[in-house]
C-alpha cells in the first residue's frame, strides 16, 4: 500500500468516526441536559468537514509534477492544514461563547448516564488519535497529523465534560454550571492544540530546517556508494509527503567530468531507492582537495 493510499484510508476512518460521534454526542447532550456534550458534538461536526479537507489535500498534493509545478503539488498539504486549524479555532470560539452564555443561565443538572457515553467516547477518540497519528508518521503527512490532533483535542474536551458533569452530579444543586465551565476550559485547550498543528505546517511552507535525523541518514547512505568520499551541504525541504534534497557530494578531484556525472546519478538513484520518502534529489559534485 502506498503512502497516499494509507493516508486516504486513515482519513476515511476519521470521517466515519467523527460523523457517528457527532450524532451520538448531539443526542446524548440534548436529552442528557449537558452542554459540554453538545459542545463536543459541535467540535465533531467541524471535524467532519476538516477531515474532508484533509482528504482533498492528500489527493491533490499527490498529483504528479507538471509543467507549472515541476516539484509536484505537495505544498497544497500544509495549506490545507491551515484551513483545518481555522476549523479548530472556529469551533473553539463557538464553544467558548456558548459556554459563557450558559454559565449565567439556570438549567437542570446533566443526566448521570451521560458519563457512560463520555467514557466510551474518550476511549474511542484516544484510539482514533493513536491510529491516525501512526499513519501520519508513516506517510510524513502534516495534514494527517492535524487530523490526528483533532481526535486528541476531541478526547480532551470529552474528558473535560466528564469531569464537569461528575462535579455537577456529585455536588448537586448550585453546581449545574460545572458542565459549562468544563466546555469553556476545553475550548482553550483546542486553541492551544491549534497552535501545535499550525507551527510545523508554517515551518514547512517557509522551508524551515527541521530534519537533522534525515540529513544524517542521507550522509550515511551516501558514503555507501563507491566513489563518494564524503558530503558537505545538505538542504532539505518538505512538500506534501516527500522530502526534496540538495546535496553536495565529495569525489576524487582527478576523475573525469563524465565519471563525476555518472557518480551523481548513481548516488541519486541509491538515495531514492533506499529512502522512499525522498522526492527530487539534486546532487552537486565537489572535488576532493
């Protein structure tokens, strides 16, 4: 299975899960008098649209290179990540606003059975986070990582709701708003997670160097190629699920231009064969002095 197929499968997993949970949370929150659960349902609803965006971004970013996009369409992925972050911020803002409104409004205590629903939701969302995050690491997908963090933030809002409802039920009358305070706390956590998702995607757009381990692997693999004496500069930039590399390789100064040219191609082919995550590899030959 290719990285693209793995990422797409993980995204469909997110879409189906979020759709189911949005319905369950909405119904449980409405009939169980819990705004924290309703807030959770709102976030899950935005997650559905966000997952569709991720799906589009993954498919578009993996389109082959063309005349206008010689490096491919990979940069579409962090742009989609920015939109996903926008969905997160929007949902956090809505939850915070509605929580503040409900804190000052008298309402009934949440139903005790909502805790059972929340417990099941928390377990499922953490499982979803772990599943999608593993796929994002395998595929090097920033958009899929953002989708994974949607699951984790959803789990956190559910934990906050669980705590809030528990406090309201244990302390009884006069503490009905504990549920709403929990939703308000969750909204701030969602904003914090939004930053954690946004920061790496911004670094990807700005060609920020964040790949020391990959550079070291490239240097080690290069030395295995006969004729390559060493390496100098190694620049890496990420686009979608691929890493594009500019590498300066040191060779014997006495070989011919053709021999140097052949070595460069041999090194390029070796790196791309041994490291499937690499995209374009540009080799610059340096003479050994």
